[in-house]
C-alpha cells in the first residue's frame, strides 16, 4: 500500500481489514529508503522495530527517539515525525493501533524458548527455527505466522518480533 504522504510503500502482513482503509489495527513492513517525514495517522499509536539496516533517529514533535536495530520503540502516529537515517536506508516493522479501537504490544524475542500467546510473529533474523505445536519449521527473515494465538510457539534459534492485538475495552 502506498504511504499516505506518498514517499514510500508498506507491505501489509495482517490487519483486521486486510488491504483496505478503515482498519483498527495493522501490521506492515516498511522500507525507509530516504530521510524525511513520516505519514500522519490520526488517533493511531505506533510500535516499530528496525530489522534491516542500521539505526534510525526520529524527531517526534521535537523529541528525539533513537531506533537502534532490534529495539522496539513506541510513539504517537498523529504527532509530526521526521526520520533521519545516519547509517543509510532501513526496513522496519510497524504495529499500528487506533487508540479508540485496539491495543497492541510488540516485543523482540532474541533467546530460545516459549513465546507465549501472540497473534502475529515475524522473523527478524536472517533465518530462524520455530516450533509450532511441536513441529519444527525453518523460516527466513520476513516470514510470518499469522493467527498464532491458537498455537503453541517456541523459538529454537534466531530472532522474531512477537505481536498481540486486543480490541479496546469500551466504557459502559
């Protein structure tokens, strides 16, 4: 999907309305080939991890947010944000949730072991070994498991972004 600001393209992995606008949550890969402004997403909270390339530095409403590779960062999608790429182009993974509709979490699993309940998992290392319900799988960077909550996942080797998404609780 083209970015709203027209400066790039993202590749959707999963959302509650695949391939359409009007989502309450969305997970996508985004190559960032050049420095410049991020797209504005009103009412959206962003969680992001750089998994290819070097560091990215964001100016989020006048505050500096460093995004080293492999570290999850969070910031509001509706505050003016500009990226600087001191090490050149990067590729990141975004989990975006509309504040009034969904809550999300992202963590970076870097050691072997059980991953616990999650909705989506994406491999961030060059390759990885993942056990799904007791069956071993070799996966490559950018491979993803969608709908993972119904399965028992164990990371045997490599690294992965592990994400959960829940509907927002409405006050009565």
